[in-house]
């Protein structure tokens, strides 16, 4: 009898629980906003997990989102269809004050004149653009506060650093928010995070306004954003943030201010910026890896930085590739390619010492400049392993120059171990004791045999084939030859290995300027040429000979065009 009563009470309780659970299922609502109606009103009427969908049109208002878990989105998550303009340009267009909020698919304008953008506090290198930037340390430091030095906003905008500044979207002391697929223009800041954590900024586009993480932001993800004529700033005391696969061009690059650490900057493209990546006084390891930096005044600029890792970056066509100053110490720089720098490949200044610099590829007119900076380590212990130029041993660095006469290009490697026979004197007191040698070039015939069952993918990681072994540019006139070019000739290069490869090129076997200065591949001067070829694919490359100005040689010149491939 007792058991039957207990079963009856259990059944009744179970029914009540199921009823309560079912009441919550499907309770989230979709709230539509038509043109002429208010986005703010829809947000105010929403509850957690609701979706506010804004239909195509133009809206002018400043919206405060203080409902946790709500998503505010354009109807088709297409920024071109919904424009949201600020009604008060001194306030953020969207101000997010609740956790777990998503804002997606808007065109967002704050009505600001953005001819200048804010600069990073503590940045050691924050003015100028591209190769015309001023010398390191010459620029004024900007300010995160209400007045931005030199920005043109000083008399128009006052901000007391409490709450949000004027931004397209401001996250104010929130967690786990998502900002994705929006376009920002005419904003003082594109997206501004104030003491916010665990949020994601994904696939947004910024024109003359960028991303700014203010003091105390941590564990945020900044992925696949495009920033034109602006910057990405990580402010003071910011920890554990990730910047991955963003593209910045024609602005101030990526800046990380003092007193934080454990930030990761990886696989970003930074083009024609005053500085590619600028880091000042971090307190724990920051990692810069696999970034492509082209045409920036300083590619990577470290000031008072220690215990950081800089590796697998490609830096070209700037003033200085990597700059270390103000007691940078105990950092590791490896596997970087630095080429065609106007001033130097790497510059060490102001007692920067005890840094480990090895397995880098330097190809610049001046590879190293040092001032008051001795005691750096320019090689690791020799050990088996594929080095940056394909040799069989790890050791020091590869020292080249654009004329083909760099130390590693001309030094002997009598035992063919990939290490030059003699050490390389860096600055009179520091030496690369194991400078890398050019891998030997060999010709021969391939032998292939298959016995029994064939094996798939039995090729090497890196292998390329070229469909021709000779390029003959014919006969060109001698004298009065400025601007004279040969007919383009096509080479088909096939990647027959198991990995994607990054292809670069060198002209060897001739010091005559007709080849060393005149070879262009796919419209790029040979030393600037870089191409990625996925495995099992091929690419056609156009090779042109442009006769240098005032060239008056006669006779037949011979040389070699060598393609170098490394796994990516």
C-alpha cells in the first residue's frame, strides 16, 4: 500500500516537472523591426534568447542593449541592406551592457569625420604610414582618454572615460558577446571593448575606424576582420586575447600596450601600414607567428619586451623588418623571412641583449644594424632538421643580399651539412657561429619502380616540377634601351609534393644587371616574388626581362632562375 502511494506521488511530481520544462521550450520569440519603427523599442520588449530581426532600410538611433542573451540581426544578416546611423554622434550606435549578446549583419555609422584615427596609448611608433614613416620613437604618443593627440577630435568630443566612448559598437564590462558580419564607417571607434572578456569579433569590415580593446580586456577572439586605414589596438593590462587571420591595410597596424601578456597574433595580413605589429612593455609571453607584413615602415616593433616568441613571419618591402629597442631581452626570433628592407632587416638598439635569433632568412642590402646592443645569440645548437632554406641541419641564419653576394650565398660548405665552414661576424663582437649555407644544386635523372601494391601519397612533402629548363629572351637592342622589355614567357610550375608550398625565386650564375635587375615574375621583381601553390596543383608564371636603364652591354648573357619552395 505504501509503495503504491509513493508511486502516485512520484508520478504527480514528474508531471509537474515535465509541465514546467515544456513551458520553457519554444518560449524564445522573433521580434521584427520595420523601417520607421524603433530597434530600441524591440530590444526593450525582448527577453533572453529572443531574436530581434531588423528589416531592410535605414534607421537613425542609438541603441542600448541591456537584455542578456538577445540577438539583434538584420533580416538576412547582410550589412548592405540595413543602415543604422547614430542620432547622437557622441554616443555609441550600439551600447551593449549585458552578457551573451549577438549583433550581426549591420551597416553602422556614427557620423564622424574619420580623416584621422585614434592612436595607441604607450605605442612607441604611432605616426606616419608605409615607408614614409618617421624614425622610431619620434612620433607623439596618443592617448586613450577623451582627447586623442593630433586626431582633430579634441575640440569636438569630450569623454570622461566612464561608460562608452563614441563607437559603432561598444561592449561595456560584458562577457561572451559576439559581433559578426558588420560594416563600420564614420565612427570614432569601430568596435570598442571596455573591460570585457570572452567575446568574439568575427568577419567585420572597418573603414577608417578599427578595433580597440581598452584596459582589462581578456580572452577575446578577433578573427577574419578587415580594417582599412585604421588600426587594431590592445590596451593596457589585456591578457590572453587572440588576433587571427585579420587583414589591415593603409593604417597603423596592430598595437599592444603595456602590462598585459599571453596574447597571440597569428596569420594576419598587414599591408602598407606605419608599423605592422607594435608591442610595448608586455609582462608575459606574447606570440607573433605566421604573419604576412608588406610595405610597412617597421614590420615588427618591440620596445621593452621580454620572453616573447616571434616566428614564421614574412616581412618585406619596408624600412626595418624587426626592430628591438629599450632593453628587449630573452626573446626568441626564429623561422622569419625578412627581405627587401630599405634600412635593415633587423635593428637592435638601447641595450637589447640576450635575444635568441636563429633560422631566419635575411635578404636585405643591410641585414643587421646594432647600437648599444651586444650579447645576442645568433644561432642555436647544430642539430638535424630542415632549416629555413631547405638544408639538413639547424644552426644559425641565412645571410643573403639582393646582389647575390651575401655571406651565406658565397661561403663554402665543404662537408655539405648545410652550415658554412666559417662563422659570420655580426657587429664586431657578436657572431653567428653556424651560418646557414645555400643547399647544393644538383642535376640528375629520376628513377622510379613500383613493386607489388602501389602506395598513395608516396611523394615527399616538398616537391616542384617546372615544364621547361631554358628561357631564351632572344635578342634585344644595346644602348638607348630604357623601358625595353622582352615578350612574356610562361613557365608552368607544378606542386607534386604532399604539402602546400610557398614559392620564392633567385637569380644566380650572373652578376650582370640585365638579369639581376631585370627579371620580373608575374609582374613582380624576382626578389619580391612570392606565391603559394597548393599540392597537386600548378600555376602559370609569366617571366619578363626588362632591360635596366642606361644598359649598354653587348653579347650573350647567361644565368639561372632558381625557384625555392618551402612547406606552408
